[in-house]
């Protein structure tokens, strides 16, 4: 095992040298929101290592040596799904074959949604009409054990682009990321009820690796769940006042958030995270803008702003609101996830005032 040693806070080191250290698992995670949830569970015991840096697309990524080393050293790896990071399957098999691999979208109780087809969405197309749920909503029990070894068949395209400077997509219109937007939508972390469920799964996985600190992991998870419940209740009340806000997203990444808070988008500009929309798609989106009197289009900072301007030039639609799914610009750590959900809510509220 590749555990880290943690100085004991309960006994003076000089009085109990044999009991002064405890083993804490080495943990790797894929994206910043998952890092935040795992950090909330680990608390002061340790910190997970982030494999995909903030601002980078998870759909295709070239790891730095330090990130590959973190994956190789991991006792447990938490990642969203093989659909989100198809390239990671090969890296895990090569570098972390012995690690406990926990695919969060496969945790029992997780809500699963499918991608919506076409550039425009039907109004109030509730996700539960196009979803297969592995459990119920927040009222059900969240403490089920899970099988952490869910290995997906994945074809790992070694994407040559790397977002190390967080600017790799700025002039990237010609680059087409190979992540197809059909089938299951893997952006499940944007439903805080899914995150609530995952906190239990994270705690149980860490407790299995580190029984000595099991009570701490579970206590931290419960505290994090209470915080998410309060945030969800508060944001639901505020967004209930602006239901019917008309907006378009950059790509279909936000359906879980839309569903949870009943604020459906009217459409998406792009099929893939970095693909340029076809002329036919642009024409259909522009028609929807006029037809539905769209108030806003949300931009994502990773991608070329000229794409937004080319689609909405001359329409009068507000294009200044940043709406992105990974917490870009937020401090890495346990507060990132609730801040991300709050920021998405603020985006909807800001659009309603447009």
C-alpha cells in the first residue's frame, strides 16, 4: 500500500512514539468538483491529488509527470465516469491497476440523465423523462455500500492538446474533441443530490482503506451533506422566483443542475465541448432566439468567445455571464463544490434580470 503518514493529534509524539503515526490513503481524483467532495470527507487527515488541472477539459487530457505519479501512487481513485474521461481508463490500467477505482456515476442512488438531441431543447423537458435513475431523490438512504471497481471499456485517444496554461482552447475552433454527446450525460456532479449521495460512497471507500479514521470520514461526510442540503434548499427557493428564464448554454453539460432546480435551458450552441457549430445548427439556434425571446447565452471561459459572438451578434442577447461546470477560477479545496453550485445559481438569477 502507498499510504501517507499522518502525525497523531491525540497523543504527544514524545510520549507515544510507536502510536504517533497513522496511515492515511493516498488519493487521486479526476476533476476539481470531485477533489472538493473528497477534500470535504478527508478534512484535516489529508488532501487528494488532482489529476486534471483546473481549466482543462476532462474529455481529453495529457497528464504531466507529477499527475501521472499521483495516479501511480494512489491507493484509491475517485472519478466521475468513463464517459467523461475515456482516456483515463488506459492510464488507470497502466499506472493504478492496484488502486481501488471508484466510478461515482455508478454509485447506487445516482441519478442518470441522457443527452438531449438537437441544438434546441423543448421547454421544461424534465430530465426524468429521459433518464434512468439508479435510486430516488434526496429523501432516501444514502449510506449503501458500493463496489468501487467499475472498469469501463474505453478507447483512449492520446489527445495532443494539454491545457497546462488554461488557454489551450482559445484559438481552437478547428479542434474537435472526440467526446460524443449521445447517450448518458456524465456531468452528474452538477446535481447536488448526486453529490450528497457520493459523499457517503467516498467516506465508505476511505474507511475501508483506513479503518482507524472511519468515524472521521463518516462524520465529515455527514457534515458535508448537511451543508449541501442547506445550499440546495436556499438555492431552490431563490430560483423558484425566476423559473421561466430563457437562456442558451454553450454545451449540454448543465442538465443535472437544470433538472434539480427546474430551470431548463432552451438549447446549446455546441455539440461537443470544443466543436464549432454547423451553419444549420447556428441557423436553428438563431431562430430559437427570436422565437423564444432568449435573454442570455452563457459562455465558458475555456472556449473561444468569438464563437459566442458569431452566433449571437446583433441579437441583443446578454453574453457576458460565465457559466461553466468545473469551478474554473475558484480556490481548489472543500469549498469549491458549493461555490460552483452557488455560482451557477447566480448565473440564472443574473440572466433573469437581463
